[in-house]
């Protein structure tokens, strides 16, 4: 299935929190968008693996994803291995996305860092003809561009996607993951949250900050390594 955009994320809900507005914007424009989660999020402090699976299905339906896959790597223990990067490269060759978005490699969560590295290495490997032949699957096909989205650490964005028209729907989308947002009991005071801010608050603070820098209300930042042609990312405008 040919995709316009594929997001590679470490855990279910990462794609929605970081670039959910971009996904909603492109899906509404008729673009074919997909997500590859590396793990099932089974190590999350709140909720169970079954909860996350159910919430992920709900979120995928709300976006209108063309495809969502899971690499089934161990949550909290994602490593940049030969097997993982070649499996991910196979997915890229199969779906042939024009653009790939993945975690930035400067992040506080080791899984996010590993995901960013795996995405970049798989992006390169997906274009190697002989590796594709050895794999026996789809032919070599490297996406046009790989861009990184922000996680826990801000960066100087290459550009910002205006998601103001989709902000309320993005909040609805992230609210699909209720087990990650609602305290699990009286003793749960959100101590596992970084910087003392819960997910929704942190998400809005970041979107307002980057949106203000480009003159819009809410924005999602993306980073590209080196110069790029604006035509290569025109679908994100």
C-alpha cells in the first residue's frame, strides 16, 4: 500500500501526542497516512497492554489511518539492532512513503532515541537494491525525506506545521489514551511525568510555543538534517 506519510514512533500514543495534528491534517486532505509503533507500550506506568491496544485502535480510527503496524520490540528496552532496522527497512520498501517522520535522537527517553536512530538507518537501507534482493520482499525504495519530531527536548525547528484547525480534534485524539491521562488511584499523583507537567499540558505548551514563532496559534515542529527543497515537503503546508 503506497503511503504519502509514515510516522515511526516508539510507543502507541507518541505519534498522536507529537504529530497528531499533522496526521489529522493530511488525512483530512485525502493523503494516505500510516504509523509504525515499535512497541506495545506494555511498560507504561498506567494501564495494561490490552488497554493500550484498545486505545490505539480507537485513535487509529479517529485519524483515518491507511495502515498501522507494530514491530513488537520490548517497551523500555528498544535497541538499534540489525534485525530491527532491516525489518523497519522492509516496511518502508513495502509502503513506499514519500515522507517519514520519527523521533529526534536528542531525547530523554532511551526508546525515543533508539527509534530515531532506527528510523534513519532503515531509511537509508530501504534504498539499497542488493539488500532488498537478499530480503526477498519489495524492491528498493527510499522515502524522499526523513524528518524528526520533538519529544521531551525542544529543538530549533526547520519548519512548523500549522495545526490550529485541527487542535480540538487532536485533543480528542490524545484523549483516546485515557489510561495514560487519568490517575490510576489515590496514590497516583503523576510522579512519573517529567518536569511536573501532564501529557496534555505539555503538548499544549509546546504547540503554543512553536506556533507563536511562526505566527499561528498551534504548531508542530519538525527538523530536517541539512537543506531541503520546499517542494519535497509541500504536502505539510
